[in-house]
C-alpha cells in the first residue's frame, strides 16, 4: 500500500532531469522525491532503443523498492523507449506528451521546431504525439548532440555555443517556426542562448508545466500543506561528482536534499 506521503520516483540519464524536478518541487513543496541520475551510463541519447529500454527498466525497478506512488521518466530519450504507462503497478509519467501539448497551445502559425538527442529525434515521438493530438501543421526536427556536452561544460553563454546553435538551427529559423520544443533535459539550461538566437517571436517550450498539471490531476502527488518534502538523490557513479551542479540547478527549492550513492551510506546530508 502507498500513501500520499510516499515519494515519487524520478529518473534521468544524469542530472539534467533536475531541471524537471526543480519545477515539480516548486509546484508541490510538500511532496518527497527519490531521484536517480544514471551518471555511470550517460549519455542515453546516442544509444540504441534496445539499450535505452533496458536501462529504463532497470532504473524503474531500482526506484520501485522505495514504495513510490508514481514514477516520472524525466529523460526524453528514455521516454521514447517506454511505451507503457505503468511499472510495478504504479503510473509512469513521461515528458513527451506534456511537451507536445504545450507546443500545441503556443503555436500560432503551425510551424513547430523539435530538438533533442539523436535517439529522441530519430524516434519521431514528438511528431507522432503532435499528430495524435490533432496537429496538422508543419514540424522541423533537428538532433543537437553537441548541446549536452556544451551544457555539461557550463558554456551556457559562450560564442562557441552560439555558433553551434546557428549551425544546427538556422534551417528551422529560416523556415519561420514560432514554437520550439526543447526535447532534452539539458536544453532548458540553454534557454537564454536560444532565446537570444530566435528572438521573442519564437516560444521555447519544455514539459515541466504540463507534466505538473497531469500529476496534480492524477492525485498521486501531495498537494495539501504537510511537512516540507525531502529529496533523496542517487547516482550510479560517485554522487559527489554531480553535487555542485545539482545544487546549482536546485537552488531555491525548500525541500531538504540527501545525496547518496546507490550502495553505501549517505555521503552528504543537507538542505539548500
Ligand atoms: N537526458 C537526456 C534526454 O533528455 C539527455 C542526455 C543523454 O543523452 O543522456 O534525452
């Protein structure tokens, strides 16, 4: 049996999914979360569908030991490879449909750009979801494999990043998109650089807002005032490698955070 105080399990291939978790923490401050960053096996976006699916199964099985009342696959590449909406009898929320819904709400001219890893773009999940939702306009997609290492190097405001953005995205800019789906956990961290490149007429959308709406409607999440929530953050490689960036991404949330390696005692306990 789970109760509303039970945690929600979230995983990503690394710490990029903390951009999703941050929004969820701010929306549901009383909810507790178990986050798994599969840092030992990152990146997922360059791997085959079979491999990504196997990793996804393993991550959900790991999270299921914590009596989670729901799971969130924050990773776009993993979301493309997990068609089911359940695991271990619990609902699984993914990031593709929320991003597609948000894009549909934003577009005025029916020209939507989609960017993501090679795995996400080649799967065409965003196009399929948009069409399932009744979209009949045009889509322009582009894999942007260099964006993840640029973000991980911290080059968020850098001439090199601006150059790569132009290299990848000029065709969709020239095609006149008015909405761009940021279909990868790392890309919200390039929001300002992308916004500078496209200007205010192009809406940059990601999944967090619609995802939190779906969670709120699912009754899986603690929405009533309660004791403040807690985050337990696991990584598959040494957790201290990502502690600095994790703290930077999660800055401002009220939940306490405990950093743990998959096996062994907590390495660090504290609140931001
Ligand atoms: N988390 C991945 C995604 O959202 C990006 C990083 C990776 O390739 O693993 O697709």
